[in-house]
């Protein structure tokens, strides 16, 4: 019987699961938009098992990662999210030298050595500036879905500056701009620029080497990706696997244990 391995990444905003086959290929993955403290982790596992068409008994090793990894009982071990993100990123884009991970609650910049090992990192986990949460709050103020922000950004004629990176101050700034009838697309572009400036400053602290891969759910927002490219003056790579990079890394570590 094939030996399958599983990685589960329990974040603040979402739960992700990846199942790898015998040649460490991805055979199923899932993202459930509920993170730690909810039924999200179990639903992510069930969704991946059902997509692979298998029962839990087919999984030989499971590794958990993410903010909620120690609350998940069904894993054989847990591994830090930094280690898992670095592993997942190198799998997604071999040769990657810098990873910018923007999730629901934190922003991490990772330096990867030529050999593909994590060599340095810097993390913003005390404040919501530049995180998915920042974007979720701004989208709510604008009565938009976070998944629609990129489309508005794409048709912006200019950028209405949102000078504060703090979610509380930025929210008031955006409300004031709405009262002044600022064009919605330009305001969205300003919000993206504010989030990107936070990520860019973290990246500069570890020194940016190319190629650069963006991971985390915010990598799905092409507006933030473009704003970050503008801030840094270089190309940012994203992948359909960007949001599941941590779960992928956990599954790869599980694979090594088989
Ligand atoms: P965590 O791992 O910290 O739980 P994720 O890496 O899953 O978080 O990122 C969650 C964030 O990703 C959300 O707060 C949201 O801003 C953003 N996001 C998720 N899905 C989308 C989407 N379809 N389009 C744009 N942004 C998204």
C-alpha cells in the first residue's frame, strides 16, 4: 500500500492541509478559512482526505505547524512554522533566496541560503500592520470582499495615500477619504501600498536577494504583490501553492520521517 504523508498548518485566519504521495508529490490540498480554536483544522483534514478519496488510516505520518500546532491532537509531531515555510518555499520555487510570508496575523521575511536552508528571519507578530487582518478590516470598511480588492487596484488611476500602517489609524484615514469621495480603486491602491511598505521594510532588514517568493494568503492579492514589487523595484514570484507553503513544508518533513 502507498505510504502517504500529511502536513497541517493551523494559522490565525485559516487551516491548511496537504497530502503527499510516495514520490512526495502533492495529491490533495485544502484551505478552510477558519484557524486556531475552531473546527477549521478538522475540516481542512477532512477536505483533503475526501479530495484524495482516502481514509485517515492511509496517512502514515502527520506533522502539524502554524500558530495553533500545539492545539492539534492528531499529529505525530509539530514543527515550527518558520522551518515549514522555508521547506515549502524551496519546494515551490527551488533556488528561492527570500520569502515574504504575509498571513492573517503576522508578516515574516525569511532569508534562504544557496543550499536551501533557512539562514535568517525577521517577524512582525505584535501588530496587525501589513497583515491579512489589516486588509480584512479595510475591505470591511469599504464594504468589499478581500478577494475583490485586487480587481479594484487594477483599475486605479492613482494612489490615495494611506499614510498609517496601524490598522486603527488607517481605518480612520480610509473613513475620512470616503467622506471626501476619494475614488474607491485609488483608495484600495493606497491601502495595498501601506501593507506593502510594512512588508518591504521587514524584508530590507534581512537584505533582499532574488528570487523572491511571496507566501501566505495575502499572496492571492495581486494588488499587494504589485505594490510590493513597486516598493522594492524587483519581481515577486507567487504560486497557486503560496497559501499552503507551511502545510507543504510540514508534509515534506512528515515524508522524511517515513
Ligand atoms: P494564517 O496562516 O495566518 O491563518 P493565511 O496565510 O491563510 O493566514 O492568510 C489569511 C489572509 O489572506 C486573510 O486575512 C486575507 O487577507 C488573505 N486572503 C485569503 N484569501 C484571499 C483571497 N482569495 N484574495 C485575497 N486575499 C486573500
